[in-house]
């Protein structure tokens, strides 16, 4: 059996894949260009990938392919209809990154609210030592206690963010397609209007694409902080960048982008150094413990498949 990792670099260099050799031959590519995919999976029985797109164009000659393992929860990069019709099993991993993404979400919110990078730079630059003043309180920052934290999408990650927000003294409100008990659920426009911090944790699909657009940004408080750790295209990125430049929102934290990495003509490139912006390179899911857990889940998915079980199978839905 041949197992092919198409974009192993997305897992980090500090995580071992040695145990996969117990299944057979393991071929690892750090990254794979779209034009290389078809050739690299032609003899594969199992393909392991993160962001690579698989569809009829590159799957049609993969005659031996039996299983696709996605090292993520989202699966919009794999053509499930094609896989169903050709008997290719597809597995994802759920719940592995809940704690880590919630941690980075809260870190972004706290940093943007308290302007920690600006205060850190003040000390690092020597300005504090030269000032002769015991403290500096510029730029003005605010307490998180008592703020309204709006959560768009209330799955595993959204619920964990809600627990963290509550622990910090925030009022938590939620927008969820199917309202749940135990937390105030509001329509999306209300969420945008009332939130001091709005964090996005919803998957990308036709219904959620550009869900946060120019109209909904216009509903937000001028001091509102928007954090997106779900999928880039859930927001209108150009509209968000424009709102930052025009000081119509108080801060922006982003870890995900419609194109990754985003090019220099992307709307976010020109706001990367803005003082009220915190952008990270799609790392919120990837703490060391998280990646160990992820790879263990992928290993268990393969074991389950070989045993005739249906663990984490998504093409069956």
C-alpha cells in the first residue's frame, strides 16, 4: 500500500510520521503544486492532505486510490460527489483544534483591546527608559470585562470561545443557524450591532460566503473588534480592509484568508502594519499538542478504514 502526503509542510517539521510506514510505502511531499497533484497520486492507495484541492481533474487517473484523509475539519477542497460516485472514502478530523483555536482567538482579542504590541515596542525601542516617566498609557486601552462578545457559529470552537469570554466577564451572544438553549441567540444583524468583539467560527459554504459584508460591517460599533479564525471567504476581505483604513471598526484579527498565503495585491496586504490589525499565518489550529492529536486522529482513521469501519467518514453524508 502506498500512502502519499501531498503537503506535509503544513503539519510542521517537528511532528513524526514514522508510524505510517507500518501501513506500507510512505511518500512525503512538503508541498504540491496544482499541476503536480495528478502525477503524485496516480499510484496512491491513501492520500493525506491539508489544503490541496482534489477533484475530477486530478482524481480521474488515480486508479488505486481508496482513501483520502484530510488533516483538517473543513473539506471544501475535496469533491465529495466525485468521491462518492467512484468509491473513494474521505475522512476528516473533528474537534482536534478546539482548545488551540479558542486560545488564539482570545489572545487576539486581548492583544487588540489592550494594544500590547504598541506598549511592547515602546519599551523595546528605549523610549520608556528615556522618558523619565514611570508609566505610559498611550494608546488608550479598555477592559474586556463587561463587553459584549458576539460569536458567529456555535460549534465546538464557538462554544469554547464562549466559555473563555464568559470567564473574562463578557456578555456572550450567539448567532447560530439552529438556536440552542443556555445562551442568548440573536439574528446576524443584531450580532453585528451589539458586539464589542465579534469572532467568526462558522464553516465556509454557499450560505456563509461573504456573510460579513459591507452592509453588516456598517452596522458595527466604531470600536468593534472583528476576529476571523474560520475561513477567509466568510468575510468580504476588501470591505474589512476598507473599514480598517477608514477607522470604522476598532480592530481586526485574522488568521485565515481566501487565498493562502495572500499575495501582495490582496486587500489585507496594505493593512498588515496597521496598529489595530493582528494577522497571523493560518496558525491558530497548530499548537504542538494539537498537531500531535491531529496526526493521531488521521492514523486512527486509516486503521478504521482498513478494518472496514466508517470513522470520520464525510462522503457518506
